C-alpha cells in the first residue's frame, strides 16, 4: 500500500477521541523534535510517523507537509515557554520564578539541538506563531512588571529586554553544548547578577571555557553552516 493509500484509508476511519488525538499530536511533535536534533530538518513525515509509533495517516491528518510540522514544533515550544511564564507568575517568590524561567530557556536550547534550526526555518509571521507569541508577550509583560514593582529586577530593565536575554542564552547554549556542555549556565549566572535590583553578586559555579573548547566550538559551528 502506498503512502497516499494509507492516508486515504486512515482518513476514512472514525475520528479518534479528542484526548487520543491530542496525545498523538504531542507524540508526533516529540518525535519530530527528536529526529530534527539527530538528522536535521530534512526528515520525511513517514520517518516521523515511524519514530512516533503512529500510522502515517495520523501524521498527515495533523500536518499536510514538513513545513507545517516544523511550524507545529515551534508553536509547541512557545506554548511550553508560556507555561513556564505562568509558573513564574504563580511562584510566591518572584525572583525564584525569574530564575526558573531563564533556566528553562537555557535547558531547552541545550537539550534540543534541533530547535535552533527550527527557529531559523519557520515563518515567524505565520498566524499560529503570531498568536502564540502574543500570548507569550503578555505573560512576559506581567513577569516584568511584577519583578520591577516588587524590587527584584533593576528598574532600568524593560519588557523587551527579555527577548535579548533569551536570545543570548539560546545562542550560547547552541554554540557550546556539544563541546563544553553546561557552559551556558555560567552566562546565565552572569546575566542574573546583572539584572538583580539589589546589586548582589554570587560566585560563579561553572568555569570559563578553555581555549581548546573555544576552538572546538568554532570548528563545530563551521561544520554546521
């Protein structure tokens, strides 16, 4: 049976329960993220179906093509960030909420090697992405306002600075994780010290990169271009 025949067959089956459909969607996205990290963005939807352990028609029912799947992976990432932002707002300790949020951003980029490629590939003006970003921006504004009003963030910090903070963490995690794992945590510590309202400084717990690690990181980056 061809892929097209499989798709037609599965589309004639009864619609799955909503909970089952959502579980399958998340399995597909998780499988895609895993394959993107291992093999790049050129994997097929058939590859993703096999890796997710679902029928190929289940994948095509959710995503018409690979670009839609790539977009879906990024939208899910934005939803995860929004969940962390909500948790930061709900934390009784505002500063701890900020630290947890920033740590998650670094961990997600360090742990998901395909995410950087996804971010470069997708159309950031796509409606689904714009909607997810609007929700995330609103939450960032609330985290920022709470941090400043409670005196844990420097008053000069603006809401839009969060974009730069996240980008810096994402970039250092992407560049160094394969050659100097965990290095991004050093720069997270420096960043957090720089935005504290009380001006306190804490000892750095992660050593600086060696010259050899820097050369290895530069070589690895050249190979991926």
